[in-house]
C-alpha cells in the first residue's frame, strides 16, 4: 500500500534552496557592501572630486572589507560551533555521571512542552536506554543546540566574501564608466534601487510584504548615503 504525502511545494521547508542556508550571509554581505561602499564613495566624491582617489578608495574599501567580513563570518561561525561542541561534550559527561537525574530532567522537559505525564515518562525512559538518542534529545531540548553538521564556517565565510564584493561593486561601477558628475547621482540611484530589490528578494523566504522589506532596505541605505554626503561636504569645507 502506497501512502501519498500531500504537501505545499511553495513552503520553503519543502524547497531545496542553495541560498536559504546562507541567507544571513547573503543579505548581510550584499547590504553592507552596498551601504558602506556607497557612503564612502559619496563622501570622497563630494569632498575631493578626484576620479583616481574615488576609484582607488572604492577598490580598497571593497578589498579590505570583503576579506574582513569573510574572515569575521568564518571565525564567528566557527566559535559558535566550538561553543556548541563544548556544550555537547559537557552534556555527555552529565549523562554518564548522573543518568537518573538527567532522565528525570528530560521527563520534566517533555511535560513542560505539553506531553502527558505518562507518555513523557515512557519517552524519557526509552531515550535513556539509547546513549545516542539520550544525548540527542538532551542536546535539542535542554541545550537548544542543533546538530553541529549544520554549521559550515568555511562556506559561510566564502559566501559572505563574495556577497560583499557584489554589493560593493554596485555603487563603484558608475564611477568606472562615467565622469564624476554623472557617476555620483547614478551610483546613489543604482545602489538605492538595488537595495530596494534586495529587500524585495528576501520576501521569497519570509512572509513580509515586498514593499515593506524593500522600503526598509531603501531607507537604511538612504541614511548611510546622506551621512556620507554630509561628511564629504564637511571635509570639503574644512579643506578650503
């Protein structure tokens, strides 16, 4: 007898997306690359008006910040994984030394989660008979730690690096193609529009309204560009 499993293919937990596991790195990297580079270029362009300095500064910002962000993502994710590994190791020691107390703790957790007392007792008793299952249950329910296999520090770092480069190149490209007079407003417009669509793109994986997500990104980037412009104008005034 074949059992048919009905599900909605539009639900994200039924989709095999290559981006979803790294959504934090993609959004963070692209957004930060766009905003920080736009702010820097806008400030430098308004302060100096020097094509070479603007382009050089943009390249330096993207190169340094992308590497920094990639390394930072790797180290932070690796540190998080190492902390989880220590928690699991310590929990394993407690299960070995205090099996009865840990079994009672697991039973209490099941009851707190809403399971009937008799069923919670049976589940805790069953789990305690299997070392691997016992550790898995305590890791998930007590420590709230997901399997360490779900951590990919190297991949996270690489995704963050390239996401920042892509984001950072967006405000820089106009300066590579046009004179400063045209490049400055184009850089701001293209970046702000790009950030709007980045926000819209996140709604593929969330239930937020597309225009709200887009405007949120747009608004934050506008503030960064404005700050860059103000700082640039201030620097130009002081350099006179």
